[in-house]
């Protein structure tokens, strides 16, 4: 059946083939990460976002989609200022989430 539109092959994400282990570990350690509604409040207040594209929302979505290289690159741009934590409508401690993700990447590199 043709609906008149399609996805570019580069945009298609096959979630069944993605490694979601980092996101699963994050949600076990920081359960509030799973409550993110991707509203963008964190991105709107982020000082680094305008210069580097850093966003907690993008970070969590990247982990959910198995894009670990993009997430790892984004982590280096965070200044840990805490503005995103103050504006999060879900009350997620985004600084703690970011630090947890950093620890998970450090642990993953140590296992290689």
C-alpha cells in the first residue's frame, strides 16, 4: 500500500537492531530518566545548546534510539550548570542523569 510518502534510508531507525543497553542501565540507576516527555524546556534554557547542540532531550532520545556515538560526543559539551534541572517540569535531576551517563560510558570503555 502506498501512502504517498516514505522515509529516507538514512532516517529510518530499526529499533529491534539497536543496542539499548546503555539506556536500560540508565533507567535502572536513574528511573526518572524514563519519565522525560521531551518537552524541550532543558534545551531552551541550556547555555551550551546554542553553541554546541547540547540537549538533555537529544541525549535521552539518542540513547533510546541506540545512537551512542552522538550521545558520547554531546556529553563533552555539557557545562553541568544545572539550568535544565531547574526548569524540568517532570522534576528530573538532569545533572545526575548526565553524570550517570558519563559513568556508564567510562565503565563501558573499561570493559573493552
